[in-house]
C-alpha cells in the first residue's frame, strides 16, 4: 500500500486539454450586437444598408444545413437494425408537435384576451397598404406544401436548400443502406468522413458570426425606430413574457417530468446557439449546431436526425403564440374585436396554414397575412400595424421555436429509449464539454452508441463501423 501510494504521484499526467478559444468569438458577438444597436439608433439610414452582412452570414449557415441533415440521418438510420424504430420516432414526433402547437395557441389566446393591446390604435391608408403588401405569393397551401416535400431530382434537395426534401432523400438513402447490410458499410464510412468535413467547415464559418450579428441587429434597429417600439410596447412585451412562460413553465415542467432534466441546465448548454439566434433573428442559423449538440448530449442519431429537421417545419411554438396574439391585436385595433367563437376557428386555420408556409422568408408575418386573407380578409389591412416591430418579435419567435425543438428532441429520445441519461448528466454538469472546433467528439461513434445499453438498436452497426 505504501509503495503504491508513493509511486502514484510519479504517474505521468494525461495530455492537457486544448484551451477552448471559441468563447472569444461569442464575446465578440455580444460586442457586435451592442454596436449594431448603437449604430441603428444613431444612423438609421446607414444601418439599414448593413443588412446584407447579416443576410450573408445566415445564408452561409443555411448552405450547411442540407449536408449536415443528410449525413446525420444516413449514419443514424443506416446502422439501425429495425426500420420500424425509425417510423415510431417519426410518428411520436408528429403527434407531439401537434399537441404542443395546440397548447401554444391556447396560451396565446388566453394572454391575448387578457392584455387586449390593440384598443385605441388607428389604421390609416398607409397602414392598410403596408398590410396588403405582406401577403406572400410564395406561400403554399397544404396540398402544394406536401407535394413540395418531393424533390425534382435526387440531388436538387441539396441545391434548393429545402429541409424537408433533404429529410426525405436522407431517409430513403438510410433505409437503402440499412437493407444493403455489409455491402453498405463502405458508403457509411464515406458519409462519416463527409460529415466530419462539413462540421469542420461550419466551425470555420462561425468565426464570421460577429460581422453577421452586427449587420443584422443594426438593420433591424434602424428600420424599426424608437417610435414604433414605444407605440407597440404592450404587444411586444406581452409576447415576450408569454414565450418566456411557455418555455419555462410548460416545456420546463414537461422536461422535468418526462426526462428528469432541468430546463435551465439544458438552455445553459445551448446558450451560444441562443446568442446566435438573438443576433441574426433566425433559428435556422443554429440548426446545424443543435443537431451536433443533441448528439453530443446523448440522444441517438436517428432521433436527432428526424426530430430536429421535422420540428423546424412542424414544431413552431413561438410562431403559434405570435399568430394568436397578433390576430387578436389586429382585430381590436380595427375596431372589430372577435368573440371566442370567431377566434378558435381562425386560430385552427392558422395552425394548418403555418405548415404550408414553413420555410418562406419572414414566415411569421407572411403566414399571418396569408391566413387572414384566406379566412378573415377584413383584418389584413391591420397587419401593417405590426410590420415595424415584427423583426423584434421574430427574435422571440425564433428563440421559442428553437427551445421547443431542443426540448422535443430530449423528450422523444426518452420516450423511445434512445437517450443515454449518463451522458446527459455528464454534459449538463460540464464534465463532458462540447468540442467547438470540430462540433464532433473524438471517437464520436463510440459516444453516440451509448456503450452497454442493449436497448439501442443502432449501436452494433456503428460500433463495427468505428472499429473498422
């Protein structure tokens, strides 16, 4: 015992962990946001001209979404032994998304009726013209939306940047590789190398985040102006408070009861992604990182690959709350307040319409205008009242949508027993830090397969792949 104790200090230490320098990047993003707000208030016209900086950065991120979704799903499904497991994940996900959309609508309905924020505003001819201009010709009805999931060719899903088209192609390729068995393993190895390349490119793109954040925030602040914020502060603050309560009370309680996970710990883990969304007003800018972080958290690849991309089109909790409160606000401002019997059919219609407009630029405002045009045309003129603050409300929409999809991934992983709870505890406690340089772990496949958990059907294939 004495000899062992004496020799213990002489044991050579393990390799020192490399210092994570990416925290400087996110400090730079915070500084850029502050500068953008200052420039937007001091020189509004100049600030609006900076919008291409933010647009360019978001487009760089969107460029990476399709290949990341494809690689994640193909690697996940290609190694699953039972195809029925994937179908179960998809069915549970869609059912959950529908229920939570209805819950979000109900909460927005209650708060909107309590606040009654639109009373006393006037709708001028200029406001009416602005409202009519928001009807987006690109918005699709439900049938066109469903047909649009099918790409023109196998590769056009990647070139057109359609998330659901990429999801369909990836599912087909994943099932095909699964059916090929051993013959498909070389392809899986190739896809794994492509995934590592794609995530490394994404990590490089992230260093442009401060420039994108500066341009996006400056343009938003410059275009909205202080007066618009003052006059519509009640609606805007009410919406933010409602989203806050939905995330921390509804989603937080569900996450604790089902998965035993603290919502504050989960959102802290995703803090950098929330900062990225806040600075770009786009939840899509954080989609690739959400996929990487959910895998690192311990959720199985098939669950992450199906839940996250599908949720970005069907799990729009923030958008549901926004459309509810905005509809009630507009009806009050127009002097035609709706009864509860009129509110519920309109909101259910908007629930369906939002699926057809998913992916349309500025989907929140465009969906609202298009839905009102189809169901209650007299209210379209009032949409112009909220154009000025829509970008600020889009921040809360995007943050709530993102939080909803992160929580959904953990919940569905728990329901399908495709989550490593030990890994979740280690990650949220800070014992297993996320690799910001590659967005993947060393020995990534071994971590993903949750060694020793025989309930996970996909671990055998990917373990053999990793060993090979």
